[in-house]
C-alpha cells in the first residue's frame, strides 16, 4: 500500500506541474498536493488499499492492457541460458526432422493410407505445432535476449500451445483405442476403425480443443495489468499470464484446473484403461515371443505418454499449489512436454513400426 501511495503522488505532482503555466498557480497546486499527503498521512497504514484505488480512479489512473509483456526466460539461470539452449535446439530440430519425415513418407505412399498411419500423421502435426509454438521464442530469449512479446503475440501463443496440447491428447486417446481394437478384437478392426471414422475423430478432437481453449486468451485480455508486465517463463501460458494481473484471477485458476482435468486428466484415464485391457489380453497369449513383443511396444508407448501427461499436469498444478518449488525447476520441467514427446514420438510410434521403417529406408538409402 505504501508503494502505491508514493507512486500515486508522484504521478499527481508530475501531472499538475505539466499542466500549469504560471508560477503562482504552480505553487498553489503543489501546496494542495502536500496538504493531501498530510491528510492521507493521518490514515492508518493498515487501512485497505481502497482509499488509494478510489483516488486513482478519480484521477483516471486506471489499469490498462499493456502493449508488450516481458518473458524472463529461466529466472536464476540467466548465466547458463546459452548452454541450456543447446539441448533445446537439438531436441527441437530432431523432433522437427523426425515428424516431417513421417508426414513425407505416409503422404508419398498410398499403401499407408490406413487408420494407424493417419493417426501417426495427426500426432506428427501436433508435435510440430506444440514445439514450434514454444521453442523458437525461447531460443530468441536465450540467444539474442529478445524478451519482449506483444500482448497479441502472447495471447496467440497461449491459444495455439494449449490447443495443440489438447489435440495431441485426443490423438493419443484414439491411438490407444486403435491398439486396443487391433490386439483385443482384430477381426473387427477393419469395420470399427475406418479412414472416415479416424477423420471424424480427428475433427472432433480439434473442435473440442478450440472450444475449451479459446475462452482462455479472450478472458486474459479482459484482465487489468497495473504495472507488472514481466512473466517469469520462457513462453506465455494461461495461468502464468493471469498471475501478473492486478485483478482477481480466482476464476482463471478454477477454469484452468477444470480444463486440465477434463481434457488431460480424463484422456489419461482412458489411455490407462485401454493399455490395461491390452496388457491383460497380451498376458493370455501363450507365445512368449508375442508376449515380449507386445509388452515392449506397450511399455514404450506408456513411457512417452507418461512424459507428456506428467509434465503437463506438473506445470498446471505447480502454478497453483507449488509455491515451494524453485522457479527454474518448474520452468525447465514445464518445457519438457514441448521438447521430449515431439522428439520421441517419431521414434517410438514411427520408426519402430516395421512398414514405416522399411519405407523410410527406401527414401533415405534408395532401397
């Protein structure tokens, strides 16, 4: 409150001096200002900030939406950010190359226009979307100290990041269902999962993501931002932007938490259920070789999914309940879901698939 009081009177005195022309009027106004200081000095400093807010409103000193925000990168590790950029860069370009190769091979080979490979293409697109929404700006901060980001750019980044995350979650659920049908009900696979049905499920996932994520940036724009425009992060995400507002963000915290559990939490439970049924079916297979192959595939899939969902949930919950967690630890782990899954997905889901691996070898080695 004391800081707000001092700032207010500096603003009032500066505004008064600017608009006065004659010396005697200037003296009179200055006396008026200091009389106002003496009157307010009689107020108890324990009084609520409403006295200052009322006066600020009277002088039209209301909070407004700034033109830019400042992304600080990783607070506490500024000296090491250039070194931190190395794994960021490698992960980003490995993931980008792998996902583009998956899209290229499936697009060129008509024999691969099947539900499983269409899902791999959807996964590759969301991987590219998530990493490209975050990493280029982070590298700009690490390499060139380009910390400023326009408000529109920040809100756009928030929308696309969270939308691509929600779409990827829907794709992972569909892929888990695809594997369940292929292993547990193989005779009906061709009738249950057709290309048309996969396209409809993809459109449904896109629609769900947009409907759930679009209100976030629109609500952020309506928040008041008084003076703190610094976001202690490498990118803009919903709750990180909301926390620098001087308004009430209770609704934003609740909204973000509900969306996290409705989208990521529910999807994760469906994936766990699908793989639980798959593992149960696999354990009934008498062939040890088939046992081992199926379990290896499931284990790899589950590890990648755990990385994605654990980092998403960690970032969301830390913003609300993780006051004891160091900021740099939070930010590094929050970047994990934009780096690790896009790099690992083409390997785990793509290269380990025999047909895709053979087609990829044809284009790389010429045979």
